[in-house]
């Protein structure tokens, strides 16, 4: 069935893929990487333009953005073949921990002895929120405790990875890290 008859479409700056006019948000992307994981074809896109209906746009601190995500009522498709919606907000990133009195309440560093699974940490050398020194210290402590740990450092990144090659590499590194551990747990080497 041709689903395009169900809604009106439009094209953005790239003129390569139709977008749905009835959707309150459309992200126009340029494909920068394509690969397969099992039976799924994965596309990594660079957002070129965001098309947002004006009724959902608000201005905060001199910048425009989307006001309340629950008003958009988005449908999210996940790789587990299920659709999800967004529920009630439960907190604001980088602000919730300020309500705690002691660093010990919020820092995972104080709970390293409780970790039972292998740990892989990925950090940007320019990260000001989680300095490399803290990640290195946590790695060293985990290794001292005899816990499997790996630290990957991306010299040209900050707190969130922005360069597509680093995003893709970090996903590959994560898959390789867990693939090696799952194989030894579920498929013991003889």
C-alpha cells in the first residue's frame, strides 16, 4: 500500500525525501553513513534543517526551541520493533543533582565497588562536565578492584559527541566491547 496517499507531503532544502505536512516536527537529514546490523539497515543522518509548526515553538534565553514535548505527542519507533510515546517529565538534565547536599549522593565514583558488570567508558578530552581526570581515576579504581574496565578517549570531543565519525566509531567500539563479553558468557570458548 502506498502510504503517501494518507497525508500531504512537502520537500525541504535538500529536495531528496518527502516530509509529512501533518507532522508537527520534521527533521530533514543528509545521510552520512549507512551500515547493517543483523537484518536492519541503519542510516546515520546529519540534520540539515528542522521544520517545526509555529504553535510548538517557544523562545527561551534568546533561542527558539520546542516548548513541551508532551504537547507534540510524538511516536517513537525503537529497534525492539515497538512504538513508544513520551510520558510525564521527571527531571531536568544537569539540574536535578543540585538538590542533593553531598557529592557522595550523586557521583557514581563512590559506588564503584558495587559494580558487577564489565564497564566501558567513552569520554571527550574537552569535556568540562565530566573531566577526563575523573574518568581515568574511576577506571584505575575499577581495575584496582579487579573489575573489567576499558576507557576510550576522543581527543576532539566534549561532553556529547558531535563529529559523526566519532559517533559511529563509539557505537562500533561499544558493540565490539559487548560482543566480546557476550560471546564468552553465552558461547564459552572450548
